[in-house]
C-alpha cells in the first residue's frame, strides 16, 4: 500500500490486501482481510460492505496497515485480533498458549458423554484454559482443576476463566505433581503430540508463533501420553475416566498404551473430518 495521497476506499483496501496476503501464502485471504478491516474500522462485515465506497480515515488506515504487515509475516490472525472462539465462548490468546482448535470440542463432547456425573475433573496442560472452562459450564456440578507447566499460560487461563464466569482451580506444575494425593472422576488432556520430525513441516503460523511446549511430543509424538497413562491410575477414582485428544494416526498406539496400563472400556471418537481425535478408557472399579 503506498502512502501517497490516494483515496483508499474500503473496497480498494480490501482488494489490495487479498492480493498481498495471497502472495504471502495466506489461505482464505479475502475472509482474513475482512476480519482485519472490521477490527481496524470497528465495523461489522455488513457495515464493511455498506461502506465500500467510503475512504478509510488516517487512523484506521495506520492501524490496518500494521495488522496486515503482521499477518503478511504469517503471525496467526488470532494473535493479531487477540482472541479465538471455542465452544461458543471467546478466549483471549497470546503467544504463550496454544490457539484453541475446533477439533478439541470432540474431547468435550466425549467427556460429557462418559462422565456426566463427574464431581471432580482434572485438565492437564490447560494452556488457554479452553477445555477446563468449557467443562466448568458443561458439568456445573463438578469441581474443575487445571494444571499447566507454564506460568505465562496460567495467567491467560485465569483471565479466560474470569471473563467466562468459570470457577476453575488453576495450579502450576508438571503433569500430576501439583495434585499429589488427590483423585478425580475424570482426567482430560490435549497434550503436545507432534513428532520432532514433523515440527519443522508445520505451517508458519504454528511453527513460528505457537508455543513449542504445547506442540513437541518428542521423537514419536507420544512422550506426554506415556507419562500420563502410566501415572493416571494413581489419580483416578475407581470407575474414573481418562480421555485424551490425539493427533491423526495415533489412535492405535494410544489404545495400546491404555490397555497395557490396565484401562478398560476403551473408546475412540472421530472428529467432524472423520479422523480419530479422542481416545480414552475407564479405570476399573474396585
Ligand atoms: N488444553 C489446551 C487446548 O486444548 C492446550 C493444549 C496444549 O497446549 N497442548 O487448547
């Protein structure tokens, strides 16, 4: 976009941006340009269309330019806008937390299906807090505890709980360490599961901007699952459920880990694309 005295109407700006972002490798450039223009102007999408012929004000144009420059460097749209919708609620996101993914709602659905009466729930690696906070609403009778290794992530999760009126106990620490001696009816986790080799092949938005801690699952992607499955029995009530989100193709490995550790009633659940996204099992009643 040149800075000469030209009239940058909404339509002209939009058209220019679609070309620019497409050239930078951004998919859905039109939609993203519209989102950024809405953010810069305070208009909604209909408002944009009604104002196509109007020039942008200098302040709007300056704000917009800096957002488009960031997006052109493949910074995620959610980092620029500062939030992401998940399970019908808005979550603040920063570089310190994984951006909530639509696929993760599969884990929520299965948790509610298998443990509708849960009184105590634990979310390991809560990140933005999206799973714990959504479960606080879906399982109103339950006391929800959420753990994360990153204090920066926990600060965001606490903010999200406050904004979304959810009472969640947030604890700092590694895996089960902060809940030593306690037992839960339901344990959920969406741990890092990308293999080392795949980390470099991720799209730039993920590879260069999302936290490594949230992504890196070790050489075979299963490091976190192995630790969680082996320790979970010591933290589950009899009959309690352990449910994970997993990456594409990890379902057989996970089902094997759970069976070997003595879990029963093993479930596998596909996401909306038909990929097995959730695997879990029940700790046998005694
Ligand atoms: N629990 C968070 C989520 O599902 C964070 C997961 C992670 O950082 N691996 O979005």
